[in-house]
C-alpha cells in the first residue's frame, strides 16, 4: 500500500514532462499568474512556502513532491509560493493533466494530494484564526519545531512567528523572552532548539 508521498509522486511521474521543468533559487517567488489557459503547478524538489498575496502572510511550508491548481474549486490566485530552498517545478495545462489522469485512472493520487492540502490549510485555520496572541505564538513554536531542518535552523523563531501570525515583533519577542526565562523554549542565536510543554 502506498503512503501519501508515494501516491503524489506516482501522479507526478505520470504528469511530468521533463522539458517543462524549471528551477528557482532560495527566496525566489513562483506565481500562477500570467497564463492565458489554466495550469497546474508541480513541485518536484525543495521546500516551499505558501503565502497569502494580500499581506504576505505565511500560511504553510511544504516539501515536494506536491501539486497545486488541480482542484477546480481552489483559487490559486489566493496563494503565491516562495522557495525556502532551491526548487524544481513545472507548469502543465490543466486540460492536459485532466486527460492523463482520466486515461491512467490517477484519481486516487489526486484525492491524496487534495487531502494533504486541505489538512495543511485546516491546521492553519484551527491554530491561527480566532485565537489569542499567546496561543498563536505557542502554535507557531510547535509548528516551527515540526518544520524540516532546512527551515528550523535557518529562520529565527521570531521571524517565523511574525511571518506566520502577523503579530508585532515586539509582542513576539516579549513572549519568547518569557518562555525562555521559564525554561520552556531553548533558543540559540534566535534559532529554536527545543520546546518543552507550553500548554
């Protein structure tokens, strides 16, 4: 039985056209704007941030392989992507992708990809919307602890929390100082090393 990543990789292997693969360096942006036809976006390699265009709010970090734009009901103009590492990606016309998916009966992979996207977005909503500043900082610390090392060991805890929550830097720094003095977090040069029970 395939795990979620294997399902998504199988889907990508069937959809991908090597000649369409591009690369971007860390911190470069990928958007789905500017096409005359609808496209899907396939991420082959790297760690990518999904951000909200209206305020640059960090919504989610994810590791490739992943696909965006294959859901008819997901408006990709509500999201842009920033490379956290060097990445490999490609665009594929939606009609072409749909034809391949139908011909090869790849709907299970599509479903798994959708479920992972929805789970990531629901996690953001549940942990960051309509909760206190205190709870937001705690949720961000746990999320940062769960991030890949490439993010956790290169982004300061304060930067991550400010980007994810929209809280002011002074508020975040004050709470981090409190947690550090209580022995609940361990920071080294601003980088998160450990989180103890913050509940």
